[in-house]
C-alpha cells in the first residue's frame, strides 16, 4: 500500500523522468476527461510517455485503473530502487534454461555427446586461429526470444538479452559463470575492397550461369529450394563444404576428406586434387548431399567462382538444379551462406585442421545449427521451417495423387 506522504529525501530526477508535479497535472487532466495526446501536448511530453505512465502506475485497488498522483509516484520510486536483484538469481528454472543453451554440449544422432576440442578457460578473450569450445552456443538474443515461444503464458520465464549479457559480464550480477563468455560468437568481419570485383572471372563461368540469370523467385525467398554454397578452408588445404537454403536457413555440411597420397607426394600440375576439395570431389559430395532432398526443394544453387565448381554442368545434370555464379570478389551476393559460414567458424576456426572432423562430426554441428532459433525466422528454428516446407510438398502430392 502506498504511503500517505512521499519520502522527503528523494533525489532529484533528470528531465527524462516525470516529476511529482507532472503526475499531479496528469491526474487533474485525466479527471477532466482529456486524452493522452492532449495531456502530452500540454506537458510537452511524448504521448507514449503519458499512456505508459497511466498504464504502469495507476491505482488498481478499486478494481479499475484509477490514476492518482501519490500512488503513481510511489510506484515509480519503488521501481527505481537500486540495486535490483537479478532475475536469473531469483529464478533457478530460468537460470538453468539459459545456462544449458549457452553451454549445452553437442549431441550426435546416436544420443552420445561430442565434446569437441578441449579449450581451458584463461579469463580473457580468445585469440585468432585457435580451437574454440563446442557447445549449443545460442546467443542471448536467441535465448530471450525463444523463451517467449516456449513459455507464452509465463512471463516469469522471460528475460531480455541485455540481462543475460549483464549476468555474464558485470560483477555483482554474476548469476552465470564468467567462463560462459567463451561460448559467445565474437568473430570479426574483414571487408574486401569492392574495386576487386572488376577482376576477370573464371573461364568455365559463362554469361548464361551468372547470378543475374537466376530465377527472380529466389530473390524474395518466398519459395524454398534455392541454395547457396561455399567451402570453408582450414590448415594445410583442409576444407568443409557448406550448403544453406535461402528461405529456411537450413544448413547441410559435406565431408571432403583428403586423398591417401596427400602430404606424401609433390603436387602435380593439372593432377588430382590431393587436398580433397577438387572439382570432382566437390561435385560428388554436393550430389550426395542433395540425394535425400525432394526435387521441389532443389531449384537452384549459387556459388562463387571457385575452381572447385568447374564441373557445374555435370552437377546440374545429376541434381536437376540450376547452377549460378556470383560476380568475382562479391561475397555479399551469397549473404546467407557467408553469414552461416561465420556461425560455423565458432566450431571450425580459421587456422585449424578441418580434416580432423569426421562426417558424423559435421552432421552433428549442422544439426545443432539447425536447432537454434533464428531472428530472421521469427525465432523458429531452421529445422521447424524446413519441415514445414516438406509437409507442404507432401500435402500437395497427396492432393494431386
């Protein structure tokens, strides 16, 4: 219950906050029947400030929302008291949910956890070209938004992403162990000067397969089935192939093991690509990756002008997909795939040997990435959206059949 008199020693507030005098004016104008916009105009405040003040700080004991200045001031002063106990400290269930999604281990399809590299916590930011911890690694924003989907009727299980960051970084609000910061994504973006885009492209790229010839339906992402692909490279020419569906952000990783003679013989010009990511190996791996995907979700594939795609004509015959190429030095034309590659670098950092990871490891990482809620998907996961597309295809097939 609010006190009959206000605290005499209250500190003066900045102009951002409503004063007691302004609250008295709001109560008077509300009694006169004025609306929020008119009150805001008379007080020189934003209409949203007035409507929010009336909604938050009104007296409710009468069963309605009656606005009184003394009650509103008491509510405001109580809400402004600091320090406030951290929500993660008071709610063990919420703390466990957040902790598990920041640090949860990767789990293979067999149900066994995959620990990944052993990386000790050093109490400082990681350096470049080093192994990183493998974990579920949801971002604080992904966690905060997914909580609203998982607990739509329980706002005690809601928290802002900023509160999660504060729990990790700010001393005194440490409901989460500081070493969980090692699971956050903190990569850098290194831009390539756009002047380089004028360099000549590869001879196997003809005007008919340039990006501008790709169907217009791929641009607005309304129809699933248009993919982007690339290789991420590691130490000693090791590589992993990545495929991302533009609409659903569903990710597929394909294994590119080195050939047996790699490192034992000198490289022969125009000979086989012993590193495992030559044109033939990449073509075969992509064709295998798309084998289990319905034809309706294999509409096009966009790639950069890397030599590994020199057999694109045969790949098109094998998969039935249109193959298209970006302009030279234009990674932003495959922005979905570039963004995904940045996420994958959390598991496969630059300067590490990517050949050490098995096909099962890659499948587990892809499954982990596809199980993360994404902002661009309204906080649904790529798995959920891709499954929705598959269900729509089956429904059409059942109707026409």
